[in-house]
């Protein structure tokens, strides 16, 4: 199984490279061929390493894969399903972090983060309600969820390993703010390249942390 995991890991980086290459060359059709494979491969890799230990991480990355699959389309309905898949993945990530006691519940920390997130939601809603229309509600919840995990990780830093998680989460958050810009504000020539580069970097950092912790 170790050999299979190594082969799949090599394929993972090959597919990431190919997608980013085609994005840089502005070849959208070719890029879409490789877009969904990286997160699916991460899901399979966890199963080949240790299915009993990493099945939850495999499920999280599989939900991200489904999100990538739905987001291949620019149709609003499929975009909605993609957002739901990513949101479920993030919710499972939160559950996993507390279930494995990587995060420990602290009421004061929770209330501080909650106040910060309420302010963020209000600002985000006022700024984006005209551009995002009904999507502003789901978007504010989705980004707030990522923001919650990121800020909570700052309170929980107790070793150098947490740097992987914390940086991964803030990169993920920034990547998704660029997705909002691409879909609802204005798309620029190489914006997708920036989004996907940050997205893959974030996932590699987060899942590396979850693997070694």
C-alpha cells in the first residue's frame, strides 16, 4: 500500500502542475480536465495509508473534490451545490479538530471569535449585498466558517506544526475571497491561476498538518 500511496502522491503533484500550467497558458478547456483530480487523489491517498485512521480526512477531501466538480460549471445552481459541498467539508473539519482534541473548547476564546465574526458578517453583507444578491447570505456564512477555524487555530498554537494549519487556513480564506471577486465582481486575466495556486497550497498545508499531528 505504501508504493500505491507514493504513486498517487506523485500523480497529485503532476495534476496540480498541469492544471496550473494550463491556467497560465489561458487554456480553460484543457485545465478543466485536471481540476478535480487533486482533491480526489488526496482522498484516496488517505484511504491507502490507513483507512481506519484517516477515513474522516478522506471524507473531508472528497467533499472538497465534489465542490471542485460542481464549480467546473458557471451555472448558479451548480455553484450553489459546490458551495454546499465545501461548507460541509469545512464543518466536518471543525468537528474533526475538536473531536481529536486538536482544538480544545474555551468559552472566552469562542465568544471573542464570535464577536469578531459578527462584525465581519455585517461588513461583508453591507459591502456585497448588491453584487451577490441572495448568495450574500451563504457567502457570509461560508467565509465566517473559515474565519472561525483560522482564528481558533491562533489561540491553539502550541507547536511549530500548527504553522501549517494556520497558514493553510488563512491562505484558503484569501483564495475564497478571490473566488467571490471572480464570480461576483470582476474576473481578470490570471485571477484563476492565483485562486487555484493558493487553493492547492492551502489544502496541502492543512492536510499535511492533519496527517502528521
